[in-house]
C-alpha cells in the first residue's frame, strides 16, 4: 500500500480530501437522523418510515436531477476547481443547519439536505473523472478498492464519532465539525495537480442540459462499447435504499424509549456495521476472485446475492449483536458489487466521457435507490411490521441478483477473453 501511494502522489491528495470529507459526511448523517427522530419521528409515529425515507430520497435524488449538468461540467471545466468550490459551498450549507431546532423547521432541514447533496454531485462527478488521472493504469483497480475501503472506514469512524459526539457536544456541535471537514478537504485539493480536461467537440447548451443530452451521450458511449448492461449493476442493488431507511427503526427496536443520545449511538452502530462490511468486501473479493474482467463481472452480480442473503439473516437475528453481523455480511456483498462494476466500467470508457458516464450511471442508481427508500418507509408505516418490510426487500434483492447473473453473461470478458474493449460502432 505504501508503495502504491508513493508512486501515485496526486492520488494521495485526492485520497486525503476523501478521508476528511467522508468523516464529516457521516458525522452529519448521524446527527441529522437523530434530529429527525427528535423533532418529528417520536411525535408522528404513524409517519416515521416516511420521514426517514424522505431524508434518504433528498440525499439521492439531486444526483438524478443535476446529473445532466454535473457530468458535462466535469468533462469541460477544471475538475480540481469544481471540487474546491463544491467543498466551500457545502461548508456554508452545513452551517445553516444550526438554524433548525423546532419541529416546524423540519422543512428547512430537508431543504438544506437537498441543497448540500445537490452541490455534492458536482464534487462527485469531478472526483470520479479525476481519479483515473491520479494513478497509473495498472493501479486503477487498487485505487478504486482503496477508495471504497476508505469510504467504508470513514463511514465506520464517522458513524462512531457521530454517536459519541452527539452525546458530548450536541447535534449542533456535530454540524460545526462537518463544516470544518469540508474546508480541510478543500485545502488538500488546492495542491492537486491534474492534466487539462479534454476539449469537447460539442458546446454545453441549456437545452442540452434540460434534455440530458450529454448524459445520453455518456450512455451512447458505453452502448457503443457493448458494455451498457453494467450501468445497471447498481440499479439492481437499489433495494439497499430501503434497507438503509430502516436503520433508525431498527435502532428503536432495541431502545424503544431511549433518549436522542441513546438512539444516535444505536443508529451509529448499524452504520458502523455497514462500514465494516463495505471496507472488507472489495479486499475479500479481490483476494478470492482476482481483478480480471470475468472476476469483476462475477463480483457485480454475486455481491448482490450475498447482500440479499445478509439482510435475510437480519430478519431472524435474535439480538443486537447478530443483527449487526448480518448487516456487515450484507455490505461485504454490496461493496464487492460496487467496486467490481465500477472498475469494469472505468477500465473501458475513454477519459473524455468519464464525467458523463458517471453522471448517467448515478442518475439511474439514485433514482432507483430513492424509489426503494420510499417503498421501505411507506411499507413500514402501513404495516408497522419491521420483519415483513425487510422480507419484501429481501425477495426483490435476491430476484435482482439473478437477473444480473443472466444479463451480465453478454458482457465482453465474461468468458475470460481479452480485456480490451473496442467500440462496436463509431
């Protein structure tokens, strides 16, 4: 690992920014969920699932809405500048969360979440396009595995710190810490050196943004390469959105009358379990299956299968400890499919299309994740039965994994052939 970092000094800076901003993101998430429960969840029990589903949807839908602009900008403007500006703006938005302290201000909380995530898609598009330019091509899979492991580690660290800090410095103190992490991330990125963004033959026009023209060009690129089914790998894992909405409700199962401090700690435990699973998943899959193209395809559908089985075990878990273990197993699979599908895609697409392909993939993914967030939340509100809600999502997850298994057989490299992917048409 040290040798990898030494020979890729620009990746070190991008990685450092990821570490601090991801930690702040999860501090923020734990504090927001605790605040929603405090201001709205307890007093409106009939709508608890919907409140948490709305929070999740507002974190994901901006990607769908703004992908038509974020991807094209990441392929035309300085990616470093886009990331720095996004960090500074997000710090300012998070500071506005300090204004929310009464139930009637929940609308403002949701509006600020939406704004924070809307700015974040511009950062993510630029970062996705920049990452391959910070490493040698032979190190690309390791770079994505390390990025995924870092996301997972910071998820666990941030969730742990969020649970601790909510009880020590309060929800507002956590928001201040989150704002500081964005500014520190910008400091890392100031020193980042990237090649000039490739010149695009088509101008960026408002009507093209509204029509998602550049996103459709990204889809056209992967279609011409013959790899378009891999864009739907994360879509097929979208029942995960429903599972994640249920974490605060799972926490209430073990502390039905707990204080906001106790609830935030239990919520953080489920996110820590998720982080542990996503951290070790890519490392386990790479060690067991390797990183050749056929292996990446197996990870893309096999990870979904393991994810569904992990949440199936959660239904029957008799205590908190085994529930956390089941969540960990589920996200070992989830992260393996994430890294496998992402690496496969990024190895094949051209640099000038990365931002738009990323935007296309994430627009599809976040829309489907938001749909299942509402499915999970509303199903719980209608049934008030956590196990039945989990069971519905598990059935869909297992079915999706088998659809992916059959569908991905047509991908180049599925049979172990040469890794080179060439366009089928020009």
